[in-house]
């Protein structure tokens, strides 16, 4: 009669715990434990790309709005256009004042020359 040797499946509790832990780790790794991190990062990148695109368009909209507000509140151009007649009148007034001053100086020089001529004639 042939007797087959049966394996001894009996063991201690720590041995069975070690086998169960090994099986759990193998199941986790084969189930895609390493791949789930990659898929999570991929999903996070998609979310960040969408957020980046949204923020980029928001910045563009804010720049357009800022330029519009600058154009509406820039008083230099409006004042220059509104005050153009006043500045032209002021320039004309200054030119005429300069001409009057030069004419007055010329008249005073003529009076001085006549007085010097009269004074020179009286002293001779």
C-alpha cells in the first residue's frame, strides 16, 4: 500500500498572521495600489490645469476692466482738451506782455538817450 505524505498545515498563530499580512499586501499591490497614486495625481493635474485656465481668463478680464477704468478716470487728457482755449489765451497773453515790456524798455532807452543828449549839451 502506498501512503502519500500529506503536508503539515498546522502552524503557530504568528506564522498564520505573517501569511495573512503577506497576502493582504500582495492583494493591495496587485489591486493597483501603486497605480492609484498615479491616477490621483493625473486627476489633480487636470483640476489644477482647469483652475489655472480659469485664473488666466480672470486675470485677462481684470486687465481689460482696469484699462477701461484708467481710460475713464484719466483726467489729464480731458483737462488738456478742456483747457486748450485757456492755455492758448495764456500763451497769447504772455507773448503780448513780452512785447509790451520790450516796447517799454525801448521807450525808456530813448528817453535816457535824449536826457543824456540834453545833459551833454547843457554841460558844454
